[in-house]
């Protein structure tokens, strides 16, 4: 158990809908990262927050957004969902904003039908 | 530019034989290096990390990796494979002076253990 929690574990929704994925980092970690993992594209970095502020953006679509709250938990919002958004979404956390290892949550499996 | 290359997409070994998963990196600065493991339908777990201390790093489950600056390599080894080691392994570089804070992930190596 890494100490990073993600909810829900599974999510099934229809195209065009909007969903919110939630992540709680390990106690003491200030950075939260979001990743998408699909069979055809592998693991893709989406976005990073550090102590409430956006720090880095990766391959995140405009339909996706995230935020980190004062209690350091984070939410990833996915809207106007398409079939291609079906994937595993991982949250990770780390102590510092760079250079330190990341600890991953168990992931949320999103299925868009 | 920084990059990481895992030289084998698949490695197959027999149970009880040594494991070698190869990783080469390219970085302009002294990087931190990590190996992660992902078992089927599971999350990613940190196996070990190198952060410029000892060049031979010991991790969990009997794995270790050696940082070789001259060869820009960080290969993962285990003396004796176990069936439970079947998983995908990712080599990761954290270039400490990179401006956009991203880890650089290798494409992964699937380790297959034959009984």
C-alpha cells in the first residue's frame, strides 16, 4: 500500500458525459501528479500540482482539467468524454516538486461506452 | 535532450535463473533514476531509486540496479527469478535541472517467467 488513495476504482459512463476522479496523496506529500495509461499509448503524464499550484503540464487535453485543494487532495475532471478516453488514470504523489520518487495510487479504470 | 531507453520490450527467463532488464539514459545533468514495477491490473510500485549515493542500489523483492555513468546505464538485475516477478518494469529518469519537472519514462519491459 503506497498511501495514495484514489476513488472510484471503476467508472463506466457514456460518451459526452463528465466525470471527476479523486486522489488523496500520502501524508506529507505536497506534489500530486496525474497520468493516463492506455494500451495503445502507454503511460502518459497529464499534469502536476505542487501545494495547490499547477507546476507542469503534459499531454492533457483541453477537455480535461485538474485542481489541488488546500487539504492537498486533487481532482481530475474529464468532460465531453469520448471512447478514446477509456483508460486507467493514476494519481501519484511526492514530497518535493521535482527529483523525488513518486508513489502511485491503485488507479481508476474509466470505461466510456 | 533527456531520454531513457529500455532495450528490450520483452524478456523471458525460467524460474530460478537470473534476470537482467536493461536501461540506458541520456541526461545533460546528474539525474535521479528509478525502477518501477506494474503487475497486471495493478498500480505502479517503486522498486528502487538512485540519487547519487552508492552506485549499486538495492530494492525490494531481491532486485538491485547499478548506476554506470560511463555507460549511461541503469540495468535492473535479480539473481533468481520467481513466478511472482512476472510484470512490466519501467525505468524512469528524473533530470534534476529540467525546467518542467516531468519524469521521463521508458517504454517498459515485460518480464515473462517460464516454469
